[in-house]
């Protein structure tokens, strides 16, 4: 079994790429990484490249922050993104006003934010101005 | 119905906002009151289950509390299941009693979250600095953020409104206003809730539970000891989807809660329609709505409409008014079933459902209580 620490993900982010864990047995993609495939239970997992494209699953507009770095940025957008290859991650959406965002919207990873240690933290930005109305499906 | 255990005493410390007291002092006060309520002394109690406090003495809280009580229990453990801990500990106590690990067990939760929290915001923030969890911390999460993700998904998918969520706070404050000892006893209007400052939109300040100093305790014994003012544990269940919000593939339905409720209903031999009074954990307004739906009180998606319905819920005001503590949902259920609630008594209440959730709403414990025999 290979380890499932975040290092490969963090290294890829520093190079401006998004990585995800993929099951060698069934092909399932997952993020955050785990010790087993959440689909088939296999322990044969490898890090592979993701395109960095996904769907905005939900988002919150935060006016209070847990740390000084984020306090300087309020209001900021805390979000959950589903990657096209599989995997669901917590992130920030940048470059859009909250009123421009919709659940189900296409988003793309951006690699602009570097912390004091030099680590790049992937964020997401709106990929299209607006998703097609027909896509809004389940809201009846 | 076969009782699994019986609750023979309850106690609450004189808590509230910024009492200036230590958590262990509040816990000891609640514990001694529960023992006295049962007409016993601590010599007759040999078990202790304690919630690990958040801001004070995480380390071996069960022993710190026993020391404060000058007491040596023969069975003692502390557990950490977030705000659902006392609910989880009632289940553990029932199992421990059955295994004869102890004859009478105190379940205690306490914390001095107002008094002991760091007065310096920068120091408080430092707690999460350093990006300990790379999957979350770099993105500035606050507790309300995960609940806001769930609230937004519910609003988008089902058309739930902020007004429907705000009505939950309005009702909680109305009920708490009548309850002596409730922390927030001022009623609020729908407009005031809507106009309160945003925290994690769509949630605002008045969608959030209060922050408190508190202590609460229950004394449990074998089911055979249930008589008089005792209240029986009729059923319980739990369900866990995960800890991280990323473990919930659908933010509008929570199978962990549904499983927890189903197991408890089955064990107690009752259904949602038999529940006379519900004591539902309400860290945020959306938490209550999700509990209604996933415990089967109403269909998924209809919690917004149901929230202003007939079911008596949290007659003491719950966490939006009474206290930010955790065990008071269980002590209130006992008062309701004894017919001793000082306000909001549900006439003739015989079945109380208590629900605690944690890890946003991904982790769930349900306890169903009823009168003995």
C-alpha cells in the first residue's frame, strides 16, 4: 500500500497542477486521499493528474474568519467542489462576487495563493459566466 | 417495550453567560445535583462518563472531575463526540450497565466556553493557524461554514427560505423567554433575525446557537430500578457518514441521521408519530430542519414548512436560547416525562425523542425515553 499523505498533492500544487488519488483496480478517483478506494475497497491507489475542472457543490460567504490571514480577506467564499475525475474538496472561490455564483456552476482550479512557507494552495474560479438554465434540474 | 436502562436523577449547574467559574466546577455541581435528585449520595455511584471539554482540560477529564468530587469511580472514561457526546454517553452507559461494569453511572458534560475562551481574538485564531489539516484549514473554515454549505444546498434544491430558518430562532426564543434560567430570554422578531449580521451566508448571527458556561448530568441505573420519577431509556441508535464534510456526497439528505433514528425507533417500538416531545440538537437553525427531515418527522425537503408545525420541540428553548451546552436536551426530556417542566410542559408526554448530531450533521445519536414500566 502506498501512503496517503498530502505530499504528492501539495507538490503538484506548487507546480500549478491538481493531483488526485486514483484506484488502480476500478479507476475511481478520490480526494481527499484515503487508505482504501471508497468505491471498491482496493488498497492499490496512485496519484494522477486531474484537469482542475469541476462543479461548485455549494458555497458560503464568510464574514468571520478563524485566522488572521483570512480575516484580512472577509468576505470570502468557502466552497465545496466536485472534480470531474471524482473527489470532493473544500476550497475558496476567488474572482467572483457571491451574486455571480450558482450551485452546479463550472469552476477551474487556479494557483495564485502562496503562503509564507512557499506552499501554493489551490483555489477555484468561475469557468463560465453562467451555467445553462436547463442544468438547474432538481430545483422544482 | 423493554427498557435498556433508567435515568434516576438529573442535575444542571448554575451556568449561563460568562459565569467566571471553571468548567470542572460546573461539572461537579451538576453531578452532585443529579445524585441528590435521585435521593442518593456519591457513595452509591460507581461509574462516570464525561464529555472531553473543548476549552478546558481535554486530557483525562473524567479523572479531573472525579478528583474534584473527591471520588474514585470504578468505571470511568471520557469521550469526544462533539456536541452529541452526552447522547453517545447515554448509549455507552446503557451498555456498561448491562455488562455490569458499574451499577450506577453519571453522564456529565460541562465547559466554560465563555469564561475560559481566550479573550484575545488573535490568540483564538492562532488555534487553527499553521494549516494542520491541508484539506480544510488553508481555506478559512469557521464552524458555521459547513452548516452554511448545507443551508444553501437546501435552499437551492427545495426552495427553503431564510425566513423559514429564521422562524426556528423566533420560536426557540419565545419558548426560552418563558423558561427560568434560560440564557437568552428576550424574544426576537423574524425581521431581527433576518437583519442580524451575516456570519457565513446564508447563515446570520441569530441562526447560531449561544455560547455558554454550563454543566449538566444524568444518573443512570439498571432498567430494573426504574420506578417513581425514573425515566426509562427505551431505544437508541447511531449513524455516522464521516467527519469531513467531503464525506457527504449529497448535502440535502443525511443517511447517518436516518439510520440512527431508524435503529432507535425499532428498539423502542415506536415511530415518529408516537413522539410527544422532541429534544433536537440545534447548533444552527439548519441543524433542526435537517433533523426533522432525516428522523422522519417530515419528508426530505419539507423541513422549512414543517418547522412551524405542531410537534413540541425544545420547550426549554434549546441551544438558540436556553444554553449552548449539550446535555440539557436530555435533562429537559426527563423533566417533560416527569411532568416537572417549569414552562412549556407538554401535557401527558410519554415518549421523548432526543437527538444529538456532530461533525456538522454527518454523525448522529438518537435516544428515545419514556416513563418506567
